[in-house]
């Protein structure tokens, strides 16, 4: 019987385990450092194991999905690859790709297939308790390939992405992934944190018609995860923060000068860009 194992049963991993049901008629195993999470997932009939013996579980795994923090993902794969059967597929689902994909590829056994992935889905709340089998429904599923990424592994992950409900599968490079995610995700979290790192947030409830709530939606975050993501992807993120500071400076300068025409030009450009985004 086909076996899928998910390492790390938090929000993403727990949702992966739930969504994996029925994939190739598989049995789903779960690995987590918190035994109570494993017990709860087994009680929910999400996974078939009630305890964790990593070598035993890994040895029977056909598809291993690693949903841990970035460095922990690299360590877990490289430390446990010795238990894996020949031809098994390994996928990570981290929010950065270069710091994961290249170290894994450098030391992975040649008879294993590794695919760097990133399902673009999430919630404000974390942990297994907030996982859901429909988290990935209509999501964009990114596969970050390198010259070492082999087609059999990619095909399995494309099939798995469709099984869990992905609307689009995007094939790109780790570098392009990290540059774009710095803009679409990490910068957004940095902006939300910056907005809340301001004394005005404490007295703003009666002065907001919704814009502040919208702009700070992702400010409630897992600081362990996001501090690692920011530092691992520091160069693309820093470049984008500088660009945003430049945009804000232009708005500030035009406002201070009372330059209505300059402000209108900036706003018209932003409005046009937003409309193009909505039409894509």
C-alpha cells in the first residue's frame, strides 16, 4: 500500500496529512516532536500511527512531506535519508527555497527524489488544532526546481498538489521563488508588524473603518517561524524594504510640498497596477 508520511503536524503539516487522504489509496503516517499532537491526529483518524518510531515509519514511506522550520527541514531529511526506501519522494513545504533546496540536494542519496515545494496557503492561527483538510483548496502550489530536480518526483508532487485542491501549479527556480515570496508574503508581514509596532495601535479601535484591520491581518504571527524566514531570505527582503521606503519617501515629500499633481501621479500608477493585478 502507498504510504505518505508528514513530518511536523502543525497548521501546514496537519492540513497536509488531512488532505492526503485518498491519494493513491494511501495510509498516512505522522511524525511530530509533541506526542500529544500525534495522539490527537491518530484519534482524529488523520494518521494511522499512535506513536512515533522514525526509522520504522520512514522505511515504509513512499512520499515524505516535511513541514518543519527551514533548518530543521534540512537536518531532518539528511539525518533520516538512510532509512528511506530507494525511489521514495521527499518534498519540503518551507516558505524559503534556496536555504533548503541546495543544502538537501548537495548531500542527498542519488536514488531518492527531492522536490522543493511551497503551497501558498495559511491562516492567522497556527498548530494542529487549527489545521483543516481544505486549507489548500484553490491555492497556488509552487514547485522550485533546479537542474538536479528529476521529473518522477515533480510528477508525484504535481499529482499530489491537484489531489489536495491546488488551483494552479507554478514551476520556477528557488531563486525566483525567494525573490517573489519576499514581496508577496514576507514584506506584507513586515509591513503589518511595523504598523502594529506603533503606539497609535493601542487607541485606534474607534478610529478605523477597516483599513487598519485589513493591513494588519497577518501581524499575529509565529515569531519563531517568521524570524527565521526573514533572516534566511534577508537579501531579497531587505531590497524590497528599501524600495518601499523609497515609495513612502516620495509620498511624504509630495505631501510636505503640497504637490497635488505628484500625489495624483503616484496614486494613478498604483491604482493601475492594482487593477492589472486583479485581472491576472
